[in-house]
C-alpha cells in the first residue's frame, strides 16, 4: 500500500514538473515576443504627449521646471524620471523596456504569492496569464506608466496580506506603505489604491481573531488606528515631492484634480512663465460640464441597462483605441474564474479564505469607484488585474480539487476537461490578441532595416513628415502654431504653440485679415500646421458665417502652403511687414 502511494506521489511530482516546465517555456517565448515588439520607435499617443515629451523638455531645460502648456506635466512622474535616463543618451526605445520590466516584476509577485499559497504550477500559470492579458501586452510595448502603478499597487496589497499572515510585523506594513507611496508618485490613479488600503489596514488588524471580544477593546482599536496612521503617513511621505512641487507651482498639490477645492490660491498656474493666452484652469473646469454617464447616453446611445452593466462589460467588450468600448481589452476568464469561488461546494475544498475576501473586496471596490467616478477605461482599472489573476488561480485550484475528489469516474473526467478547457480558453484568447498586435506593430520590418526609423514613425503618425521639415528647415526664430496635432509634441526639436484658441481669439477680435495678421505676428507666430479634417470641422462649428469667411480669406491670402502630407498641411504666414 505504501509503495503504491509513493509511486502515485512520484508520478504526480513528475507531472507537476513537466507542467511547470511548459509554463516556463511559454513565459520565455512570450517575453521574447514582447521584447521584439517593443524594439520600434515610440508612436503611442501618451508617450508623445507627455511620458517622453515632458522628460525631453526637462533635459532640454537642464532640470524640472513648470510647463503650463502641457497639463500632464503636473501629474506625478516617478517613472517618467526613469525614462529621462535613456533619453539623456538619445535612446527612446529603452523606456519601453523599463516599462515592461514592471510587468515582469508584477508577474514575479504573482508567482511567489501563488507558489506559497498553492503550488509552483499555479504560480507560473498565474504569471503567464497576467503577462499575456491583452491590456498588459499592449502596455508592455508602449511608453506608459500603468505597469509601474500595477506593480507598486500589487506589492502594497500583497504585502498587507503577508503582514496579516506573519502576525502583523512592522516590516511588512512599512513595505506595503512604501509601495503604496510609490504608486501614488507614479499616477494619480494610485490615490484610489491609497484610500482603499489605508481604510483596510485597521479592519484587517481588528479581524485577526474574528469576532473575539478582545478586538472590541479600546486598546486594540487604538492600535488598529495607529497601524492605519503609520501606513497613511509613510505613503504620503513618498508622494510628498510631487505634492510640494504642485503646491508651489499652483497652490493645488494634486493639480488639476479637485481644483475647485483650491480656489483660494492667489495666482494661476505658471502665471510668471506662461503666455497670457493659456488658461489651463479654464480647460480643466470646461471638461467637467458633462457627466460621463450622460456622455454614454447621448454620444454613444447606450441605455440605462447598458450603462449599469459596464463593470461586467469591460471584461467582454473591450477594444483598443475606442473609448466607447473602454479603450483596451481584458479577458472574460478574468471574471469567470473568480466567480467559481462563489460556488459553495467548490469553496469548501480550499483555504486562504481571508486572502480571497481581501483581494475580492479590493478589486470590487476599485472597479465600482472608477465606474462612478469617470468614464470607464481599461487602463484606469488596471490595478485590479493582478488580484483578479490570483483569484482566477484560486478558482482553478478549487475546480481541480473538487474534480479530483469526485466520486464517479465520469464526473472526474468531466471536471478535468472543464479545467483544461478553461486554461486553454483563457490562453488562446490572449494568444489571438498577441498575434493581431504583432501584425499591427510589424516589428521585423523595422528591425531588419527594410523600413527606416522615419518611415516607421510616419506610418503611424503622418504629421511626422512635416515635423522633420520643421526641425530641419525653419530658422531659429520661427514659431509654429499647431492645430489638432493631438498635443503629440515629443518629436518637435523646437518650441511650438499647440493651442487652437490662439487663432480663435485672433479671429474673434479682428474685423479684417490684416488685424488677424497683426495679432499673430505680435505673438511671434510665423507658421501654421493643421490637420485638415478636424480643422475644417472646427471652423464650421466654432465661427459664425462672417467670421468663418474672414478666416478662410486669411488662410487664402496670408498662408502660403509649404508642405502637405497625410492629411496635414504646413503653411508659412505672410505678413505685410
């Protein structure tokens, strides 16, 4: 009998080793593919508007300074500081690798957590599942900061679980607070993590012995509040450099958030440095006129039922680059597998219920907060992905244990088939997305040299052909007014004005094309770059017929076309002088 049991254990161990090896090979292959896809010039929107653009401006200026014309420059920028290092050496591809490294670090956290709670194969599967989820793959090949936020928030959350497991030792709480502070300094979304975890610390401590009467003692309650206060203060201390910077520049430490609460400040942001026609605070207030639910109803034509189901729809309907469908993709199994933990007869076959509850509450609370606060985007709920992956692995483990204990052979085979189908299904969905993204990026054409850097960038950003002309041909004293370039300023090697309101004010305050010319000339503007379709729509909607005719006459008589490419036009302004 003992010999039979030992043989079964040896066979199970061998099977576990082979499965783990298979997952390791898949992780290695996935990592290699992502590294290849990242080896192309940056063309993603946020990289060109601020994640690379702001560090480039800092380097050009010789240090951090206020940039009122770039609202994103007021956001916390822990990772952007890291990106400045390779940018200093002229490398703008390395920031993608830096960003991807945080995905690998998060996968490591998932692996070590699951290995300690379940076993190695679940840890590796969890890491593989996380790294291959569509939104994670997309972020891994772009210069964003979300993977840094994901890593620090996951480290903070899992450290709290370890704090509870290890008997509330200070080192785990401090590490969690430091991680939370770094998450705050990476992106403002970290404030949600900060709020949820700060509130969680006292409750986790008070629930250490269930409903024991000792938990209700005043001493224990003060101790719980003390732990929460330490977490709060340490996290805030790590975040404080960005708070101080914004407070000095704007009198609002979290500018542009909650700016109505900070209206007692005496000067507008950048009053000493900005041009007088840039009113950033007005832009911030204007953006809040419509609620996000109203936008979904009026603009997207969604019913109340569709809107109320958004927290579920995000797992099934996501599409890249489409705000109606949440501008990103998750995986349906990220919701389906954790739901297995709600099945009573499955949940009896496992432990770690306290961890499961904490992970579930964090994920649900974060998702619901974002749902009610802003129009849903997949990236904005990305901190829930690692805990949902962990819950998914717990769900698979419960299904596996239940199947292995099933009485009838056909039941065991059925449940085993369901388990394998779930694993295959979730990985195939991710693989299909990976294949499509690989084809879209087409990295081999660039790596092989068939397509040069300039040609590759122009393929995704047609205005780059004109940007090259601006960088290479214009005199030093030229100033370009840009209309509808999406604030993608990274590739410009000279100062520009990207503000349609400059032209709007010039037209509204003028009665002739000479007055428009004088207004623009007084601001030093010598050239005009515009995207034709959006500029035409703006002219039709913004001006009355008289002003519309005046602007068209100005463009006809005083704007000489220099270059035209990809729906963009570049003009030299002709002044009387």
